[in-house]
């Protein structure tokens, strides 16, 4: 089945930037949506951004204008460039891969925004 491995999380001061990466394996379906979701302590998981195989993007309202999602199908990788980070962005970020045949999640990577 599909396996997703995230990387790039860490500690960053407010206003800083991070780039998350998610490498997928065993991709079968070329028509798909990849994305990022996040979950902070005590809160439900929320949409950050998604990108389809046709390169259509969708962003959560709280990150519009600050985050950019992209994908490199030659590397089976999806990226999340995060700029102007705020303490409210602190969460575990999860990579997601979705097709009509299944919905897959990575293990998550911690992003902490703090001075």
C-alpha cells in the first residue's frame, strides 16, 4: 500500500519559515490528491492545503497567503513551504494521499513556532 514519510519539521521563531516534505511510495493511481493537515493539542485535525494531480490547489483560510503547496511527481514528493509562521501554526503536520481507492496518512512531523 501507499507509504508516506514526512520531514522538515522543527522549531522556528515567529516570522520564520520552514519547508515540509512528504515522500510517497507505491503510488499506483496517477489521479489523486495530496495534501497537508495539522492537529494542535486539544483541537481537531484541520485542512492546511491540498493539491491534485492536475495541480489544483486549496488552502485553509488561516494559511492563505503564507503557505504554498507544490508537488514533484518525478520524485513522488509533495512540499509545503511555510512563511511568516505564527505561534498558532504550532501543530503536528500530517501528509495525506487520497484516491478513489483509499486514503493514506503519514506519521506526522512536529512544527513548533516559538521565540
